């Protein structure tokens, strides 16, 4: 049984990425960049911001987190996803997977805001789209890996998570889909705040990560590399 493991901190991509997230958050909450609300308005991604020409939001939103807990969870998951995928492909490819999946997740959020006329100034922050892309990309190479806390295969975990993310997006009361919106309100009564999470971003980030693993990275990964990783 191939259980997931954590790599040692050091001079590597996963450690650097984690520290960048922490550094950015400390700078933001310290007020060195000015009023925190204004910074989030300028750095968070929204269709209104893009309309105003703030195209940097497509990148900046991935580095901004809404709270210390948000930062801690995303930081740990980035550390794990980057370290494991980095054992199979070059670290530059890991960075590309993160930014590409994060970008597509952000574009999906913009598309939803536009098509369904969701609050145009609703801000998206957090690296979770890119992180889910990293995890799905790695797990597609090692589908039988099992996460310690869950004890289920990576394949089943990915399918369940992506399906759950899609369902939660579709039943969001903000979309006002017939019947589904009522289901969403019932879910919200049980778990307040469940729709404050960007479920569509997670779904699209994961789907793009899977596509990259199968159509872009797969031909570049040798059987020897996969065998060595699974043996480790």
C-alpha cells in the first residue's frame, strides 16, 4: 500500500512556495501596503476588476489568502502537491501546472460571474485552484496512492472531490437553478458558509490538472521515473 509522505523542508520549490504565501500574508495584514480592504479589492479577482483593466488580478489572487487558516491549509496542500509532483517532473513544470490550473480556475470564476450575473465585484482570493490542479495531476500518475487521513485511493479521492465540487457549485443558491437552489439553501442551513468557497474553481483546476497530466506531461514521464517514485 503506497501511503503519501511529506518531504523535508529545504532549498526546494515547495518550501519556497509556502514561504511566499506566508510572506505575502504577513505583508498584507501588517498594513505595509495600505488599507487591507483596498488591497484585497485591487488584488482579488473579479469580473469588475478585469473590466476596469486590473489584469494583474489573474495572477495576484493566487497569492492572497483570506485568513491565517486559509493560508495554513493552502500552504500545506501546496507543499505536499509540489513536493510529490516534483519527484516526477522538473520543478519548472510544477510551477507551470500550478499557474495554468490556477489561471483556468480564475477564468472559470469570471465566466460564472458573467453568465449567471453573480455579484460582479465578488472577489476571489486563494491558491486553491492551482493547488487542486497540482494534486490531481500527481494523483493521476499515482492513482493507487492513499492519503493518510482518508485511507482511500487517490483515484477515488479525486473523483469524489471533483464530483462534490461540481455538485456544490450547481446547487449554489446564487445561481438560482430551479430545485437545485432549494437544495442548496437546505445545505446552507446545515453548514453556513459552505457556498463561500469557490467550488467551481476547484473543479476546473482539477480537471485542467488531469488534462495536463494525460495530454502534456504523460509523454514526458518515463516508466523508470514512475517506478522509482512508487518504490520510494
